[in-house]
C-alpha cells in the first residue's frame, strides 16, 4: 500500500474482503489476508474506502500494489544524499574483499621491521617484488576489476524489476529491454537523491514508451 506518490508506504490501512476477513497494513504497507476466487477486496484509510477489487481480476496476487489518493509524510525525512545497500549486497562485498584480501590490501614494496629482531631490515620477499613490475600491474588491474564488479552489483540492487514495476507502467515483457537500454551508471545511482533517481526512471520510461509507439506505428504502415 502506497500513498499518491507511490514512494511512501502507508501503514494502518484497513484491508477487508467481501467474505468478512480483515487486517491492517504494517509499517511497510504490507498485509496478508485470506480470500476466495469469488471474493473482492477493498482498502479503508481515514474512513474513506477504495472501490472493491475483484479477486478474479487480480493477475498477480503477490504483486498487487495499490496507491491511495492521499499524501503521507512519514517520520523519516529524505536526506540530500544517501547511499543505500542491501544486506545481501554488503555481505557479497565483504566476502569479495575477504576472498581477495591480498589484492585489496596490496602495498608497495619497501623497508619494514624484521620479524626476527628489533632492527630495521629489508624483507626479502618485498625486495624481490621491487623487480616484479609486471606482477604489480596485474594486481592493480585485478583490484580495479573487482571494484567494478562490486559497483555493478550495487547498480543491479538499486535498478531492479520490482522498483521499475512500481514506478512505471511498462509491460513485464518489455522491462528487460528497458533495463538494458536505460541502465544508470554507478556514479549516478550513488550520488542521486531518491527523488532524482525516481524521476530518472520515470523520464526514461516516458521516452521508452514513446519510441515503442513510433516503432509500432512504422510496423503498422509497413516500413
């Protein structure tokens, strides 16, 4: 359950069915209720009810999102700039860094304190590495590639099908093409505010639909 902006969850919305079952939405706007095939469902907020939705008309029961025509201001304020990562993304990044610790913690060869005595000495392995320029370059390239993989996973997390379905009305069959064509850069996803990021997706969806209409029109004319 979302408010009119389709970005803010609405809690404490009464969800009721024609058969007599009822529940309320939680802090994430989510709910669970039992229905029958011949049932219908309605939502009541601030003593105002939505029309009844026939269960038989709901194509996907797991993705039945509803936006009510009210503006809700939650207790959380939008920050000017924020980077949000999921638990899975963080865990993947930590695991990635642990697996390749020798690359991310790589330091240039030099003089260090010997482990055998209290006198400063030359570490033999590091001295040899001074002449391994090629190896050092390869490690640097590997480090950059791993960082790029982490950035790609972050973009995948932020630019996902569920969010695009919620913000736009693009057909499910076209979402894959849309995501490939309008995939944002890591720098933009990381630095954009939530409002700017959502607006980018909306603007991109308008352009995508316009281009699709033009292509369909050309096909109809036989071009």
